C-alpha cells in the first residue's frame, strides 16, 4: 500500500509538471511527446483527454484520433467529478495491467492522465522474498536458542531433584539442595 501510494504521488507530481508546461493553444500531442522525452521517463504513459472524452495525446498509442472515447474510464469519471481519479486495470492498448492517475486541468477543459505498468505484489515479490526468507530464518534461529535456554532452566532443577531422590533408594542419605 505504501508503494502504491508513493507511485500515485509520483504520477501526480508528473501530471502537475506537465499541466504547468502545456500550452493548450498549440499541438498538445507534440508537446506531450517532447515533455516525456525531456523527462527521460519511458515507463510512464501520458494521455491528455478533452473533458468530452476525446483523446488528444497519448505517448504509448499510435494516432490518438483512432483511440476510443475515454469518458467512461473510472479515473476519468473521478477526475471530472472531484478533480482527480485513480484506477488499476488492464490496458487493452498495451496489453498489461496499469495504474492510472488522472487530474482535471486548471481550466477544467482537459484531463491529464499518467500511467505505469502495475501488477501489484507480484512485481515486488522477487525483491522482497530474500529479505522475507532471511527474516524467517533469523526468527527461527532465535526461537531455537530461546527454546534451548528455556528448556535448560526447567530441566536442570528437575534433573538435580531426580539425582537427590535416587539417593533415597540407596543407603546414601546425604542430600544437597
């Protein structure tokens, strides 16, 4: 959840920067392509959508004019209603799961959307698995050491009592407690 929150924040920051630099009176598609190339950010997909759902620019699709209307997309609806929206779903264009963050432009006529590939925990499991296994191994070793020490504190007095009680059966009545 923390990683998801950080990714959303990074995408929002990117959207704010793009919103700040865009001139809506010029070719938006060309501007977005230039901005993304300047950022050097190849993993992020940037889309500029008119408030009626028409795609004006998309960094990962061919001709934005051929793209379907985005008005019914979850993040788009939320952005138009509340100013910002977020959704995780499968992208038909890219054929992979994506995290989408969208925000309405300052003038309210456009929505800027940023997206990154996102598969949830499956993407991060290979990174955290070694640390998780090391933690389990360390916990197991600590548990074994504690168990041995605890069993010694319980069994040692019992063994001493057993030794002293065996003296009762013998003729040596010299007890040591």
